[in-house]
C-alpha cells in the first residue's frame, strides 16, 4: 500500500463521510455528436472542431442537470500519439470541469481484446472487467486492456490531485 500523502487507505467512517457529502451522480456515456467513433474523438485530425462540439454539448449536459460523464479512452490513439493523446485528454477534462462535470475514465472495454484472448501478459494490466477511474476522487483499476500500469497509475494520480476549481488550463480557449 502506498504511503504517499493522501493515498492511505480510508476507514469506513471516512468513506461514508465523503459519500454523504457528494451529490447524486447524474450522467451519461459521452462522445461528441460529430465524432464517427471513439478513435475520431481522441485523434489529432479534426480535434479542435471536436472540442468545440464537446464544449457546447457538455454545457448543455450541465444545463440539463448532468454532473458526470464517462469517457472511454482509446488505446490505439494513445499508443501511436502518446503525448498528443494526453494533451487532448486534459483538454476534454478541463472542458468538462469548467461546467462542473466530473469524468469517469474508462480504459478500454469488452470490444478491445477478442473474447477468446483472455491470457494474462506479464507487466500489463489485464482482466475481464472494464477499467474505471473516477476522475478527481477515487480509483478502481481492473482493466481489460493493454494499457501499461505506469500509465494507469499516472492517470489515477493526476485525477486524485486535481480539483474541479484548481485545474490548470492545458489547452487553448474554445472560440
């Protein structure tokens, strides 16, 4: 168990205290209406236009009463353009956070690896479950994918150490 500040195991009392203060989660799976698929959502080509659409749609979601979205990240885009992908990922999170919307991050899903390929790979996080990280608050990582553990833990630390109001802006303002 990590002894990093703020990473100690919570007691049941602390868990319930936190939970009782949280608002009811109201949300949806999110992909912009102009994205052909999730690769289109995360790739560099056309990203500025996709982000403008996401900005309008996340504002509408907040105005409708939503306070959370689930974002499914695409491994092939991360693998081929790691740094660009991570910047675009931060832009999506910042866009959601500006409207008070939290993001539940999902690393892969049942479609990423063929059902008959259930073999474990040393050094990689594998399982038959979808991997989920609740941005900003908690983390759960049972990932049916081939994301490296270092990337998973980096994302968990980034989300845990950033508050909605304290998020730095890593992308250009949306015009």
